[in-house]
C-alpha cells in the first residue's frame, strides 16, 4: 500500500517560513491535499490539488509537489498557525500522512 | 452553510455492532461523494470508507473491509456507517466528510463534521 511520510514535528519562529514535507513514491504524479487540525477541532483543508487555496485560507499558505516530495509552505507564521498538518492523496483508496505538529516558538 | 452532524457513537463491547449516521445540510447532498475518516485518541487521520454520489462506487480501508458497510440515503440527506465485529483498535472519533467531487476515489475532503466518538471496551 502507498505510504506518505511526514516529519513528526516542525518548529518555527514567528514571522518566519515553515515548510512541511510529505514524501511518497512518485508523489509528483498524484494530487496532494493538505489539512490543518487544531486541538479539539475537525480538520480543515488548507491546500487542495497541490497548490490551490480554498476561500478564507490566507495567501501565506502555499503548496508544491514534484518528484517524491510535496511541500506545504506557510509564510510569515503566527501563533494561530500552530496545529497538526496532514497530507492526503488517492492511490486506489485514500491515504493520509502521519501528520506534522507545527510549533510556533 | 454546509453542516455535517454525526451521531450514533458510544461505548460498545468488543464483537458488537454500531451504526453511525451523518445528517447533511447546506449543499446538494446527492451531487457529492461522502466519506468516513477516523482518528484514534492522540493519533493521526485514517480514511475508513467512501461512497460515490449515487452509491455506485464504494471503497473500504483494509482495516475495516468485511466488517463495515457504508451507505447513503439521498432522499434523507444522510450518510451511514455500519460497524460490525468491533475491536478495541476501532476506538476512535469518526468524522463524516464531504468530497469535493461526485466520485469516491478522488478529490479533497472540503467539509468535515465534528465527529462521533466510538469506544470499544469490555
């Protein structure tokens, strides 16, 4: 079965740029979706189809996908971005990455 | 406003069954695939099952295949998940999620409910 690998944690200072990776075999050939989940809340999609942003998601959120790695980039990080982030793809069935906890220092 | 409200969770003994429901509103329910995604306490997201707009295509995760049945009633704007032969490892918060497409094998999950907690314990 297809496996998506995310770093368990990423830390970043306020105002800096956070990059969260999602590794998978030839993931560049798939569409990647990213979800943000804050404690006690349901997940929210922040990037879909590699680099599209839903309405209401700040332009600070962007995505890229090539080769074996997809990346979620959050620019000018603030405390409100602290959350768990999950990547997701379809490979006959849906697959989620293990999640990355973003900590704002 | 899109709303997804799950119900039917609770404490259940191992080996027993449970039926989860999801009441949908605020969108054309019969035009989108729907999914169940679960999250064990302190763990990540796990896709459980999906059903296309017309129930023509249904898929399950290997972890529940043979023990689980997804269904929908478009006339009632409702999604269901029948869980049988429950195990301790099925303990999780079960989310109902709307697909952005009518097919059950593509797209993102653009709206989520708040979840229904299923606890399997003796």
